[in-house]
C-alpha cells in the first residue's frame, strides 16, 4: 500500500511540476549576455523573456554590429568600435566605419591629418594658399606675406626680394628698383644712398653716393669727386675738411696734408724749395729756388748768388757764384764766372 501511495504521489508531482523552457543569448565574442527562462508549458518568448545576466533584470537584449567593441544592449547602440574604426554618429545606432584615408581613428571619432580637414565622414585636402593642423574641421588662410602648396600643414614666408601674391599660392619677384624683406606682401623703393641688387636694397659702397631713390638699377652709385669723400649708404659726398685732401675719384676718406705742403681743391702742392715725391714733400738741393724730381732730383731755378749747372756730374744743382750777384757756369773749367760784383 505504501509503495503504491508513493508511486501515485510521484506521478502526481511529475504531472504538477511546471515545464522549464530555457534559451541562451550569446554576444559576438561568445559570452553569455542574457538567458530566457520560462517555467510552465508555454514556449519561451525571445522578444520579452530575456533576463540580463549582469543586472538580473528581465529586459530585451539588442546586439550591435560585429565591428562594435562596446555596445549598449538595451538600445542596440554602439558606444565604441574596434581599433582602426570610428562611429558614424549620423546613423540611428552608431554604425562602425573603417577609418578613411589621411585620418586617424580611436574607435569613437576620426581626426584628419595636418593639411586636411574633416568633411562629413572623410578628410578633404586643404587647397593651396591655406593650411591646417591635425584634427582640423576647416582650413586656415596663410598669413600675409606667406604661401603654401596643396595639403600644407603650415605656410612659408616669401624670401627677401619677393612678395606673396593675393591668393597666397606663391611668391612674385620684386620689379627692378624695388626690394623686400622676408615675409613681405609688397615691395618698396630703395631710399637715397642705396641701389637694388637681385631684389635686395644694398647701400652704396664707401666713396660713392646716390642722391635719389633707386627706382631702377640704371641709377647706379656715383663716385665722389676729388676733394670729397663718403661713407657707406651716402646720399651725397662731403667736402674734405681743412688740412686734408683727396686727389682721386671715389675716396672713402680724406688724407692729412703732408708737411711742407699746401692743400686746396682736393690736392696738395709743395711749398717753395720742396718737391713732391709720392705723397710727401722733400727739400730741394742747397740754393735751389724751385726743383722737380722723383727718382732724380733737378733744380729748375736758383736763388740770386747761384747758378744752375746744366751739364756734367753736377747737372741739376745750383752752384754758388762766390761773391757775385749773378754768374755763369763754364763747363770746360767747371767753374763759375761772375757777371758783376755784389
């Protein structure tokens, strides 16, 4: 009887026990993210009976696409993508997209490289005359006096002797007679005292001058005349001060007047009884009133009481008349003959 009762009880319990239905939801990488469990005879409803294994709540799990790294399973919205991809925020559930050319992607956003700018979900190149830094959403125009080529990350200054064109796409050379410094947007006329050379403004060298702005290379620097001088970059020459002279064209300074000389009008002349030897004045022979010489000295006139010897080994000397006021020279006896007594 007891055995029969137990058998009947087991059968009843088996009939009374509800049926257990179960299903498992796996993530893209194989992990269990939810289970659907239903007690009773009804089948599992996969749209309503999911239970999140992390929260324990009865909630529907929505998967993201296979390239998603972090997914909000309650909405099916991707939060971050695999490496080398970015989120397309314009889509309803943030679709993962491959990183475009000329960009870097961190799984969430994309940043364009320098020289490019973000244009929707791609990177467009900056045109000539502009530039951009990494991560830019637009291109910036080159500063005044600089230029760039297509896809530039920075702009370059135009070199001296040139200027940047209006579109900042290149540099143009300064016209003749004009100059510019590096990074110029226009050229200027060289001031007085200067001239142009290869688009640069160059000061006139010492000993020359330029009285007008150098509007043309034909206006060259002019040498200073004798009696004047100039330093570098002069618009005019200065007259040599008293006690100095310059006897050449293009003097950069004046020379002090030598001893036993008189300086006037850019030159010097030796005083009486002296003769010029280079830039010096040397004394003539005894009794010479005037003389000339360089390597060989010769008297050209004598003081009273002496006579010029024109011949022989003493030629060019003045010999005393030995008490006469005037005398002549006898070449045969090599003596002087008085014409009258003093």
